[in-house]
C-alpha cells in the first residue's frame, strides 16, 4: 500500500509539472515479466504496448537490459494527461506542450530563423511536428516533417520521404573525443541560459560514455542536455530548457557551424560541425 501511495503522489506531481515522463509501476498479474533480459522493449512479453512518445498509460520498456512496466504521462495544452491533438499558439509561438500529432496541425506566424538556415542544400524553414511538439526548423530535407523519437534507440522515425535516422556508434566523425568548446553565433534566438539572465554565448561539448555518438552540452554551471550524431550527419538533441526535443544539422558554410532548432528558439554553434 505504501508503494502504491508513493507512486500516486509521484504521478500527480509529474502530471501537474507538465512533463512527459516514464513512471515505473507495480507489475500486475499476467503482465510484463519485470527483470527479464531484453535488448529492446519489443522483447518484453505482455499485453501492454511498447513505450513510445505517442503511447499514454502503461507500456513495456527495456531499461538497462531488463524488462520493466512503466506508466507514460502525456501532457496536453489544458494540463490533462492524454496525448493532445491541437497545436495551438501562444502569441504566435509554436506550442511546446506536446500539442501535435502531425505537422499540418502546427500553425502560427513564422518564427525567427537563423541566417544560416537557407545555406547549403537546405530548403526553407517551417513547422515540423517532432515528438508531439511543434518545432520551427530547417532540416536538410524539408520542414513539415512528422517524427517520433524511439526512446529505446533514440532513432528519429519520420513519415514520408524523411524516413528514419539513428545515432552513429563507435568512432564519431568530427566530434570531440573528450571535450571541446564552441561559440554561439550572434543572431541566435536562444540568448540566455535557461532559467538565468546569463548570456548564452559559448558551450562545452563532451563525448559521453555511451557506445552511441552521444554528447553532453553544458556551460554557465549547468547541463543544457544531450545530443546524438545521427547516421545521416544530422543531430537529435534533448535540451529541456529550450523546450525539449531539438533537431540539428551542419550549416554547410565552409567553416564548422551547426544549427540547432528547438521548440523555444534556434542557435548556431561556431567551431562545431
């Protein structure tokens, strides 16, 4: 009973905070065999669906090579806990609340765009729906993508011609083997470190211990988040302070520059590609 009470309290606090979270739950009879060895969530037997961004409620997950039953909380614009479908705007800004299921639902005025977005082979910037969130981006293919993040592999799975990209493993071309610094270009719309008034002017990038090409980005005495180099040369990032899941790519300018597009803003790094 005590464990059940703690779970209910945790779920309530996470729900009112508006985050999308994975909450371990007690294993009911005949459900997931918790602790069973696995390589991915699909290896775990049970009637529940596999945990994915669009799945709400109880689902099967593979964490640290062991099966686990989790409860996924999906926030909505009105503060509920089911996956929303409306992509409303706030003062012309794209919704950052898990409010889209497809890119066509993302409407609003054009957002500030990096001056490097139209360089190289990129097409015009526009709204995409990335992990249930409206995101103004300028990918190498074209905006208007509808994608989910596979929480087991961190692959970005998109509909249509955009296809699926997954993190590289092993040797990571172009990335630091230890730590490097990069400057934030003037004109970036991410201007201060999240929750502070400290100017967002430079970052430290460090390769993590993951077998994937995964990096941590930090500065100003805080961790901004992690990002992955994908097999098509782009990036997938999770920067909670800038709205959650972000996408990135090379600016293709002849100098090492990378563009990161987040739900809240965009920024360009000089010295990293």
